[in-house]
C-alpha cells in the first residue's frame, strides 16, 4: 500500500493569516520591536458638568450631560472628526418668550458638529464648530406649532488629556497590525453659544471625564524568536 500525502503551498493569503494569528496571540513583551505609524483612530464617550456665563446664567443653573466624539489623526498629528454633546441645566428663571406653556424644569441643549485640532505628545487641543438646539417647552405632537425651540451655532475650544489604563493590546484590524489602547480621558472646554434668543446666548465652560478607546497603526514589528518557537 502506497500513501501519498498532499503538499500545500503557502501562498500570500495563507502567510498573512498565519502572521495575523501570531500577532493576535502575542503580548507587548513578546515583540523585539514594534513601531507605530503615527496614524490613530479615537472614540471618546463620557460625562461632563457645565455652567453658563453671562445672559444664560440668569436663567439656567449648574448642569451636566454627556459627550461623544470620534476622530482620526494622520502622521502629521492633525485631528479630523465629529462631535455630539448633550446638556441639561436647571431652569432658575423662565425665558422671556411669547408662550403661555410651562418651560422645562431642566432645559436640554444639543450640539452636533465638526472637530479639528492637533495632538501634542500626550494631549490634544481641538476646536469645534457645532449647530445647536435648545428646547424650552414641550412638543405635544408632530402637528404642534406652538412649542418653542431655539436654534443656533456654537464654536468651542477643548483640551483633552488621556491617561492610559493598562498596557496596549496588539490586534489585527481589517488585515492590518494595530495597537489598541484604553484610556481615561480628562477634558476642559469653553464654548460660545449663539442662539435665536439673546437671553440664551453666552459662554459655557465645561469639565468632563470619559473613556477613550484608541487604535494606533503599526508599520513595522518583529516577534521574539522564543515566542515563535512556542
């Protein structure tokens, strides 16, 4: 009886799968060297507190909310991204509007817009340009034309400082070697809100803490020989 064993050729796709599997199994200490490319993708979500200054402070008190932003930075450390922030502030005194409806006890404000900035070592500074809405009274149904919503826009300046949580994890992401980092993010910001009512227009400082997930591109790495022999 003659037995013939098949011979499998290792093509580029198979080699890539084996390489990716070894990279995923490795820990940071299993690399002889690992060089990041300078490209990064960040997703940031968390809570904040805020306070209005100027005209709005006569009507709105101390408040809080949440924010989320996603951003991409290339090798030049320039940041491009999207932002969404939501706030709720206690009503101290009703706005002078032409409506007999009761105003919300906590006035909600929503900002959605673009992010542009730069990383400087371990922190970043970015500007935001948002469209903004602020709901003053309740909307009863889709045909309700008497509810009051303020519309406007808001530029802002934000400083972020991420603090690493644990060690980065090597992962293969869409066929590319990547480093995944978990961070506790601290931020402080100042915004100017321009609404269709002058009593709602003014400055708003904010302070927040959030979770930041960062994936960094890797352009060169080498696994230690002792790891490959396992």
